[in-house]
């Protein structure tokens, strides 16, 4: 018989140390300016660590040897009720009639819409990665998996913005089965009225991947896709939407939801992670209370930070268009290299050592800064730290930590 250790082993002790170190560092010592992350509220974090974390349900809604059943498991009375709360809140917040909070991520939410709605050999339009689009919609990824042909939707305006005339021309020329909106580099809203009208003229669906701007849409600060005629809205729940990692999907069309919902279980996934669903539901309910103020602050911070960094000589794109209407601002990589002799990856690593986190491809985000309590008036000070941090000034780390510790708790919760 193998002896069982009396207490935690070396690796368990090390794991605990690493988690504590991460909590201290990311929670108290840095300003997170990554556009793909956000801070989760204490209530949502509590639900992530609840008993729900170990529970498993499988909604199937089918006949089983002559008996109608809705679930393969007993003990689901509360998880079922939690899901209903989340679905209803998502439908309210995004102005749809049908919603699901089951998707495990934004990418899975995209598959949850595309796979049941578009058969193999369909043609889709999507923004190319070189124009700021999401790599998952490039030819070798989701389209290859589902057997689609993908053609480019032009996004060559300021900051990879979409021009209405160019979009309409592409839709009428290509005559796709669906137009997929959504970008990784996402600064400005789309001309939805023109895109929807053109798509209707060729009987194409309009699908809106709001992964980056979902929290801003919830706050009424970006655009209102479903009310503008978009067929399906989906996205991830941990970027400008300040929840735990996951996804959701909303539509106003019963005919489409009747195709999407049955295709989720045993096709896209089976279990849906109920602790995450509780955390996402909590965040939806928080945004119903505080979403407009949070979204306005986030966008105002981004615009103010763009202006302050431009004054410091940083090559921020779309200056003539107000920098952004989202939570992101973008560094022009070619101008950065021309001015300083290094790229955005080197810049990001240099700033990381000073406690200032931006991403390696030159995007800067202000969603978590808004949650911490930073306001537009704080952006010149933040820009000054970023500028001095980019030059490796030795006092910046101490200043960042001292300032960061003045922000206790989260706002908009």
C-alpha cells in the first residue's frame, strides 16, 4: 500500500505560492491596460469558487425511451434557475428576445451561431486579420473547419474602420450567405444601417461578434446591433464586458434561435460550467445598474489617453478621428519603429517590467482602468508613466505601485 503524504507536497506549496504572488502582483502592483482583460467583481468571483464549480448538468430536452425529460441529471433545480436568470438578463441588456449564456468563450459562441445557421460550402464575408480582423475568421481557421469560403469585408479606413460604400459594394458583389462583423483591433462602430440593408438585398445574415465591445454595447455607448437589424449578436465576456471568461449569444429572431439552441448540446459542447454562468449572470445584472456610467468612463478614458500619449510623441492611430469610440487605442507599429527603433513587442516588455501592461501588438485598453476608478483627468498622469516607463526610467516602478495602491476595490459593481 502506497503511503499518503500527511500534508501538502512541494508542488502544492509552490502552486499556492504562485497563485498568491499572481494575486498580489496583478491585484495591487500593476495597471492593466490589456484590452482583452478586465476585473471581475467580488460577487462574481465568489460564484466562481462556489459549489457550482464542481457540478455538471446536461440539458437535452428530448424523449428517452418514451419519457419526456429536460435534463440527464437530478439535483439541477438551482442551476436551471440560474441559467434562466442569465438568459433573461442577456436578452434585456442587448435588446433581444432569445439568449443563451452557455457558450464557453467568444470563439465557441461564434461556432454556436455559424455551425447551425450556415451549411458547408457557404460563403461568408469577414474583415481580414491584416485589417484588424479576428484571426479565427481567416481562411485556415473557422471557415476551414466548417467548410466555408471566406472573402474580405474591407476595413481600410482610419483605425481599420469600415466604410459604408465599400461594405455595400462588397456585399452586393460577393453575395455571401453571411456577413460577420467584429474585429480584434476595434475602434469605431460599423455603418449598420447600410450593411444590414445590403445584406437583406442578397438574403444574407448579419452576425456581429462583439467580443471586444460587448460591455460598451451593454452600456449603450457603442452601437445597438440587434435594434439596428443584426440577426445574431455574440461575444466573449471578459474584455470590455467585465465578467469571467466565457461567452453569450443573443438574437431577436425565433427562427434562428430554434436552430441555434438545439445545436449546442452534444455538437458544440455538452456541460456549460455553471459557476461561470453564475458569474456572467452577476455581471449582466451589475451592468444593468452601472453599465452606462462604466461604458462612458471607459471610452472617455481611451480618448483622453490617446490625446495625452500623442502629446508625448507616441504614434497613436486615428488622431484625426478622435482616436477611438471604444475601449482601445492603437499604436502605429511602423511609426513607432521609425521613431524609436523598436517595435510594439519590445515596448510592451519594457513597460511590463515597470508595472504597466499593454499587449504585444500595440493595443492599449482602458476598461479595467475604469473599473479601478481612473477617470479622464487621470490619463495625463498615466501617459507620463507610460512615456517614462518606455524609456526605462528607474523610478517608474515605485511610482506605479504607490499610485496603484490608492485604488482599493472596484467601481461599477
